[in-house]
C-alpha cells in the first residue's frame, strides 16, 4: 500500500509540473530582482507602474513602450563617438528610444520615484549601477547597425534584419539600432546582470563581434 501511495503522489506531482510551465517560468520574471521596486514602499505594490502605464503614457520619447517614468530632459549626454575612438565606424547619436528610459533611472539625475506624472521625493540612483551622463566610457548605444557598418568595420556580423542581429533574435535591434536593451533584458534576471544571454566566454559579445 505504501508504495502505491508514493507512486500516486509522484504521479500527481509530475502532472502538476507538466500543467504549470508558466508558474515555473515566472521565477525568471521581474519579481524579486533589482527591478522589482514594489518592495520600496513608494505607495504601490504593483510591478510595472514604475516604468509603464496602460493610459496617459509619456509619448515624448520615440519608441517608448507606454512609458511612465520621468525621463531625463535637461541633461546633455557625452557619447562614445569618433572623438573618443578613432577606430569607431558607427555614427553615435544622443541616447534614443528605450535607452533614454534606462537612463531615466541609471543616469543618476532623476528622483527614482518619479513615475505617473509625479516629480518624486526619493534621491536619484547612487552606487555602482549608475551609468551616469558621461557615456564616453561605455559601450556605444543609439547608432544604426546594418550591413554597411559591418562592412566598414570588417569584423562584425551582418544583422539579419533591423530588429535582430542573429536569426533567433537573442540580440535584438531597435529600428536597426543598438540600444541598452540589445544586451540587457529589463524584465528578467535569468542571466545577471539582466543580460539577454549568458556572457560565458564573452558569448554575448561574439554574437556581434567576429574576434
Ligand atoms: C525597470 C523598468 C521596467 C519595469 C519594472 C517593467 N518594464 Fe517593461 N519595458 C521596460 C523597457 C526599458 C522596455 C523597452 C526595452 C525592451 O523592449 O526590452 C520595456 C518593454 C516592454 C514591453 C514591450 C517589449 C516586449 O518585451 O514585449 C512590454 C510588453 C512590457 N515592457 C511589459 C511590462 C510589464 C507587463 C511589466 C510588469 C510586469 C513591465 N514591463 C515592467 C522597462 C520596464
Ligand atoms: C525605474 C527605474 C529603472 C529603470 C527605468 C531601469 N532600471 Fe535598471 N535598475 C534600477 C534599480 C533601482 C537597480 C538597482 C540599483 C542598486 O541596487 O543600486 C537597477 C539595476 C540594474 C542593473 C544591475 C543588476 C545587477 O544585478 O547588478 C542592470 C544591468 C540594469 N539595471 C539595467 C537596466 C537597463 C538596461 C534598463 C533599460 C532597458 C534599466 N535598467 C532600466 C532601476 C531602473
Ligand atoms: C554591448 C552590450 C551592452 C550594452 C549596449 C549595454 N550594456 Fe550594460 N552591461 C553589459 C554587460 C556584459 C554587463 C556585465 C559586465 C560585467 O559583468 O563585467 C553590463 C553591466 C551593466 C550594469 C551593472 C553595473 C556594471 O557597470 O557592471 C548596469 C547598471 C548596466 N550594464 C546598464 C546599462 C545601461 C543603462 C545601458 C545603456 C545606456 C547598457 N548597460 C548598455 C553589456 C551591455
Ligand atoms: C548588439 C551587437 C553587439 C554586442 C552584443 C556587442 N557589441 Fe561591441 N559594438 C557593436 C557595434 C556595431 C560597434 C560599433 C563598431 C564600429 O563602429 O566599428 C561596437 C563597438 C564596440 C567597441 C568599440 C570599437 C571601436 O572601434 O571603438 C568595443 C571595444 C566593443 N564593441 C566591445 C564589445 C564587448 C566587449 C562586448 C561584450 C560585452 C560587445 N562589444 C558586445 C556591436 C555589439
């Protein structure tokens, strides 16, 4: 009898596992990561609200996905361009698209709880996760990465389309551009720190660079 009972319990457990793949995947979401600001006590226990809203979003940033966090407006960013590196072929512009959204927290100038139209009372981000307003010591972002750039550089993979570098889309592009979110995924810390894929042996770098 005891064996039968154990077998039944095992069968039930396996059935539960098979039936709840989403529950298992949820472990790789925002909850419990550094992007889970619901634990901060900023007047809400929601997860998405610090960055997105279903209504009345900020449309001033192009390609912003229903944005709800106050975006840096007055700061002039110093970018990684040809004055910084003579070997650079890319034409790097001011931060655009979703990179502006990352920088709305990560440049260390905007009150962290400035969401939903509020100015916020918390201090801006401090510490090692601040990328700052001087981006000239960071990997270039907000530039067009296409077959021409790959040819000019001579050691880059030619992107398969304007939305992804590799066929599987592990490394996405945004309107043809490299942005913070080409290497990072904000919603998931499966590959810390919020990377698109494991960078073991620099695998992420090698998705684009032929070195
Ligand atoms: C810390 C800020 C942040 C939080 C919190 C956040 N997002 Fe995002 N989200 C972004 C940024 C930045 C982008 C654009 C970059 C990208 O697509 O990865 C984005 C893109 C998206 C997109 C469009 C692209 C895609 O991945 O499909 C959807 C949908 C989305 N978020 C939904 C959500 C939902 C739902 C939640 C809450 C459960 C959430 N986000 C929480 C920052 C955030
Ligand atoms: C609403 C504010 C907010 C936005 C928007 C945001 N982040 Fe963050 N991020 C944080 C906070 C808070 C931390 C943790 C800071 C700390 O602990 O000092 C963090 C940490 C990180 C870390 C470090 C994680 C680790 O484990 O060390 C990375 C990488 C990161 N964010 C990338 C991004 C990228 C890329 C974007 C845009 C696609 C983005 N973040 C948008 C608030 C934000
Ligand atoms: C070309 C890929 C790439 C791009 C583009 C990129 N990052 Fe990162 N980022 C990484 C990698 C890889 C790490 C992990 C570095 C390590 O572990 O040594 C990292 C680390 C970080 C960290 C953790 C603290 C640190 O300095 O190690 C933060 C925060 C961060 N990135 C934010 C950003 C933001 C914001 C942007 C856009 C302005 C951005 N990243 C653009 C690849 C990238
Ligand atoms: C999404 C694709 C992509 C990923 C992933 C990526 N890079 Fe890049 N990287 C580029 C492109 C495109 C350029 C611009 C090259 C040029 O203009 O010649 C660049 C520029 C650079 C430069 C500056 C080149 C110069 O001439 O000044 C360095 C160094 C670099 N990347 C290193 C890395 C490292 C290290 C990683 C991994 C942490 C990485 N990249 C990940 C696409 C990528």
